[in-house]
């Protein structure tokens, strides 16, 4: 199917705006584009290819008149609109956590498990941003040498929280540099010149929900229920780009050279690993880019079967909008949309 009617729910948010950009940049085959948001944003004008498109308040009727809907408006909104849209024949790619761990709903990273899209029932879940970049980097290695255990520490940009967090970081930085006190609103503590080991709510086992997502989503995407995962997710004063320090235990030893060779031939991955020239991934280098960047690949000196690496990606692109659009492209290519 070509010339699809596409809707974006959450069109005025950071990911919604990135949806628009990615669809246009990748020349996605669409005949029309409907922009939807909450009542508070209805009536706003969004510029797309030089033309102004009016944002409408989301309704079931408007969603029923499209072929594909990209959602990024939060779990509560997704639970209200996605099932009805799917029953009306719309394919929904949802960026929230609402359906990710639901049995029968595909949770997909196209470089890893595109086959899971087959037989979808109208709702497809886009994984958590930090999970996406990790599995893109690890799955090619897992296929060659099964992974037994993952220890990952994330350094996540404030754009993952939304526009208000970006504004708060900017304002706090000005106040702190001016010798004034900054009062936090978005986060429980100041984020300027600070790091917070707190993303999403804390659970009974003292892990955060973000850390829980990385554990359980990784197993579902990679079809590897026996992989042990422990994550510590940290918010850092960076505008865009998530970074991850990953320690991996394999079934058998793997050299850094072998890992570089495998990843250098893997879709969606770019190696940046030349310490003699200070070449390694960092958020500013990844901003606005589609790839998952991998560097600092080295033996884990604490385990004979271990490797350590540093993985960075633009959380609004590959971590959200790009991955969702790639899912839609895969559906079109395979005739499943």
C-alpha cells in the first residue's frame, strides 16, 4: 500500500515534531497528514514543508479516517484512543509504555526483530528510548555469542522528559551561574550541573520503572528470557542524546576486535572507537543523527567472557520517532500495512 493517510497524535510535543521531520526526510509514502493533540494545543499551526497545518483536538472520528497513526501523547491517551483506532482498521505505532509488555502486541526494533510485526492486530509498541539503542548495539553480538548478563548505566538527556525539562535546564543554568538559587519544578532536585539517579517512579524492589523497562523490554525484543539485566538510569544535564555504559557477559569469550568487526557490519550501528585520536561517541556528536554509536569497546577485566562498551544515540530520533517510522516502513515493505 502506498499514499497512506497518516495521523500524528501528540503532534506539538518533541517526539511529535520529530515524527514530522523524519517522515519528510525519509520520503515516507503518505497522501495526507493529520496533526492531533490535546484540546490545549488544538488550533495551533505547524509548518510542514513551508505549509501551515492546523492541529486538531484528538477524536475517535478523526483517527478512524487514517491508515497509520503515530502516537506520542502518553500512556493514558494511548489506552483511550489506540484500541478504538485499531478496531477501525488503523495501524497504531505507539511510543508510550501502555502496550509494550502486553502479550500479542509486537514490541519492535526493526534492526532486531522485524518479523514480530507479522500478524499484528493493529497496535505495535515502540520500545523505551534507552532500550532501543542498547539492543541495536547488543543483538548482533548476541546472535554470534549468546549474552548471559547485562549491566547497564544510562546517562539520559532531559529531552526525554519533554520541552518543560529543556526549559528548566536552561533557566536553572542561568540562575546557578548568576549565583542565584534555582527552584526545581520538573524534577525533584536541580538538574543544572547535577545528575539524578531517578527516572520514572521507584518500585518495591528499589529499581525505577525506567530500569524495569530496560530489563523486561530487552528480553521481549531479543527473544531471550534468560538474559539477566540490571540497570541504573540517571538523568544528566544534557539537552539531547542518551549515553550508556554497558558491561556484557557472553557465553564464550569475545575479543574487542571481533565485536568491532561484527558491529561494523550491523545495520543502524556506527563504530567510533579510536582512542589515539580521542574518537568515541558523545551526545553532541549523536544529536540529529540516525545511528547508534558504539565506542570504548574493551575487555571487561572483571570477567573472562565480558566486554565493556559506551553506546550513544539521539533519544528523540532512534530512541523514538525514527524507530516508529522505520516500523511503518517495514510494514509497507512487507505488505503488512
